[in-house]
């Protein structure tokens, strides 16, 4: 059994509890993953399974064992999931894996890792939350970063100074999220709250504790 798994973020919606409360949830699609390589402790030095996400045009087709030899033509990308050596016997090359092969269940606490949304090149106000200067009364400061070499020898700029640059598209991990609902037949997860990343972005889900 896998203690962690990958999926694609579909988007956000809301579901109603038995008490009539509304919960905002993020929907994660964990379908169409196949075992593309099994790594053992004796050969590779660690035990893990490599899984690949099947391309959309092959989802409705029946794939033979030969497709593993040309897996780059059938899968978008490949990811590794660590597995105990004792559980490797349950996983075979070319086998389809889903939420039924994981230990994830409803009400579990999980942590989710993904790439945050890319915002492109941004100034210090949007990137770092600077207040900026006055916008009127003849001010020429506005949204500028201000002095960055004050009281330094020869105007030296310290390493790590917050300046304009590329914002977003960073690996972000959110902990203590709760799995509200699992549809194992369709390999769909409903996680309470928001998770990083845009739609169709890859997310890594692992159980805490």
C-alpha cells in the first residue's frame, strides 16, 4: 500500500455535510496512473515505485505490456513514490494504480505539495507586500522599492534584499489538510480548503502521522 500519491488539481467546489454546513473543497483527480518501474533495495539501493500519468488520447485504449518499453510515448511524466520493501510484491510493471492502492481514507490529515501560481515579473508591492509611497501631493516615490544601500560601504546591497523579480511558481507545502470525501471508483479526492497551484497542476499528497 502507498502512503502517498500524485494527482491533478481539478479546481474548487463546495459540498454539504450531514449537518447542513457548507465546506469549500479542492477536487483532485488521481486516475490514470500506471506502474512504469519498480525499484528494489538490492538493485537500486532503495525501494520505490515509479508511476506514470497516461496521456488523454490513450485513456480509452487497452494497453499491452509492450507499452512499458515505450513509456515516454504514452505518459506525460513520471514520479517516484517510496514503498516499503515488503509491499513491493503487490505492485507489478504495467499495473494500474489508484486510491484503492493507498492508505488514504476519509478524515485523514494530509500534507499537499505543489507549485504555486506563476505571477511573472512583479514589483516589490505585489511580490513582497511593500506599502509604497504617497500617490499624490507631488510625490515621486509611489511603488518604488526605495533606497537599498543606505548606511553601507560604497552602497553595498546586502544579499537577500527584497527587490522586484519573478513572483510565484515556487514549491509550496500545506500541512494539516483534511480529506473530506474519497471516490475510489473514480479516483477522486475532496480535500478541505485550498491547495497551491493552478488548475491541471500536479499535486503530491501524503498522509501525516
